[in-house]
């Protein structure tokens, strides 16, 4: 069945119908567990779980059914048959459209929880009308959910890919380079700067790959591919503990399938394998960007 989500800000007047409820206990989503199957509850409201929300937002409709998100207190007991998991764990364990809506829900809940007071005059803000924002009742300052753009880039040199182990990773994971965009920078400038800062090389032929909302807590990852131009790897030891060129046949431990990092690496590995084994025309990129 195709699932079609339509984002919307205006909730229906009454909650008279069952709806999809994306309810969080801090960062964990409450789902029902039926044997091994996990699913988002389709219920009349948070009270159907015997719980009381501390915040609640309308999200839109999924195949005509309303969707809401809410947060319940951290110490809320879960009713029989319900469990709660982080969104990384739930990837591939609940249906993809539900996971995508849960990512959006998580971002909105986190914003609502952390952005409560006007940053101009310190008054507690109200919800704005007709837009997903908050408005200060004193000075009319508007605050939108913060979205922090970050570039993520796969760099290729002689059929090998640049992967680095970043110090903030707690595991032995190697990934493509990523970094936040600074004020005044284009995405391409951010990519060049980040690569030069972290591994000391120059890149060329930067091409858009695709993007992914990453609400941990509020990023938007914008993926690119590029080719090596010049320089030798010199790591920024404050941020990177190791970096090198890897053959797609012999990759180290890489990120899980939820991430665009993994999608970039998988795309590259498939592309190289295909080039090696066949002479068929170039496969379309997974994201089919503007080519
Ligand atoms: Zn204000």
C-alpha cells in the first residue's frame, strides 16, 4: 500500500477520529509491540494510552488520517503491549513512511521543548497562527524550528573513497566527512573548507547527491560527491583520529543504513562494482538529483 503523507499546520477542530500518534518519552518513540512487529499507535489520543501529554503538535495527514506528535513525562509507565525505542533503532523496524514522520515529529518536539522563551525579551512565547513557529506576545518576535544545514561529502581518488574516523564517534566507525555550514557560505564553499580543515586536501567537481533530515537534534544533511584534486592527507587531530583512501571491496566498519553517509558509500561501492564487472550504461543515482 502506498502511504502518502501531507504536512499541515492546522489541526482539525475536534479529535473525533482515531489518528496516528507519535508519542515520545524524551527521545524514545512509543510503539505497540505485537509479537515481533512494531507499529505506531492508531488511537483517539494520548489518553488512550493512559498517559498525559506535556506538549502536542499536529503534523498533517497520512492517507487521509490525521497525525499528531506529543511528549509524555520521562517517568510515564507504558501500558501493556507498548514499548519505546530511539529512532535509530526503529529504522527498518517500523514502516518507512512512519519512520520519516517520526523523524519530523522528533524535531518538532525537541524544538518545542528547548525554544520556549523569546530570545529578544525573554517572555514566554505562544504558538503563532497559520505557521509552524512561536510568537512573542510582548515584542512579536517569531521563532521557527531551527534547522542546521550540514554538508556531507564522499571524495573519490583513483576508484577509492576517503573515509575518516571522527573523534566524536564512540565506536570504530569510519565515515565520509561532514560539517556544519557557516554563515555566509555556499554549500560548495562549506564542503571545500570542511575537507581542507579536517584532512588537508583540495577537491574538485563537487556534485549534489541528495539530502536527508537528521533530527539529532536538528540537522539537515546535504550530500555531495567530489573528486580529489591535490594535497596529501593531513588530519586535524582535534577532530579526526584517522583517515585514508579505501577500496570499495575492502571497507572498514561504516555507518548504518539509516544515514545518508551510508547511502553515499553504498552508491559508490555499487558504482565501482558495476564499472568493474560490466560495460552497461551508467546507472542513475539513487536520489536522481537534477541531472
Ligand atoms: Zn519578545
